[in-house]
C-alpha cells in the first residue's frame, strides 16, 4: 500500500467517526474475520488485542511479543482494502520515543488507526496525565513526520481500574483526561466500561470529544448511543468469545450424546467460507 492510499484510508476512518451514524466495529483477530466484515458491508475493521492474544494461546495484557502483534495487524490490513485500526494496548513501550517507533511499525504494517491505553504494566495503575500526554504527542509527531493522519483512539482505564479513584470522582477524572488527550493529539476518547449514558453525554458536552463506547451487556442500545452523539462502538473480544462458545457447545454435545448436527445444520457451507477466503480486493 502506498502512503497516498494510507492517507486516504486514515481520512476515511476519521470521517466515519465524525458521521451522524454510529461507527460499529466488531473487532477481529485474523484475515478471515476482516474479510467477513468487509463482505457484510462494514466500512472499517478493528483488531482486538485480547482476541489476537487469545487466538495465539496467551492472555491479554501485552503477553504476546510485539513482533507477533505487528504481524497480526499486518495480516489483517493486507486482507482488505478497508481502513484498519489496531488495538496495541499501551504500545509495548513506556518512553515516548520508543512508543512512537512502535507505532511507526504499525503504520508500516498498514493500519491507519490505533487504540492506545493509559494503563501501565510496571505496577502503577495509570500513567499520569502529563506522561500520557507526552506519549500521545510523540505518536502524533511521528505520524505527522510520516505524512499519515493516524486516527488515535485514546483509551482511559479510569472505569476499568476500581482502585484508580472513588466512584464519584471518576467522571471528573475522565473529563480531565479527555481534554488532555485531545490537546496532545488524540482524535477519539475511549472511557472503556463506562456504560452510563448520562456520564457519556457529560464527557461529550464538556470536551467535544468523539467518544468510543464498549459494547458491554449493560451498555445503552446502539440507537441510544447514536442519538446521544457517540462516535464509535467496539465489541472488543466479543466475536472471539461467541466463536469459542459455539466451539465449546459442539464439543460438549459430541461428548454427551455423540450429536454432530450442530456443525452440519444451519452453518456456513464450505463454499460460503471460501467466498470470503478468496474474496478479491477491490
């Protein structure tokens, strides 16, 4: 892919965030999943770090090697002509310059967007706001140097880490982080696990941020999120869990009564699967 093509994809990805319609991203972990979503008409593809790790037999939390993560992103980005945004956790680096170099590799792998967390992996819970700002600025400067308007989805784990702050202070901290991350070059703000629509609206009103919502069981409906002006909905490892659940059910049925109808009836035919495998890129 040429840099010119990559620039156009990055612009398209940002436009999808800014559209009145909610950008729905059922995160994938492999080329076949990316091609399936492409074939169903989804306008963009996102990877999920947890799904990539689980599919390789590792836990989430930067447990797979950085090279394995980059290769997974490369395989997905090479499989479709859609914009691809990559979940890279905290970027596998602490120093801003090292993080920027890692994200350069993600750009070279063909992605035009990233999720970047503010959790630390060295014992402390979250990076301080100034430190995370430095990291975001370094990534934005690198992308500008490469000439690609990388779409940065800045994730905060304020609502994920119960010990970060008292519940009544989390909204204020989320708003502070949203403002700071946008000032440092982020395009979108992702308060993962926040499912209270009033709180989401409050962040949007206070900061003007494009907001990514996680599709938890208690999250508002897609219609409600769209009406509230939310930008994006992510499923995280949801699709992988659904797939693994189906595999488990079939395997248990085989053990219990020898039934194998579950994988012979009402499933995709080999021809349907091969349609996506062989799908020619436009």
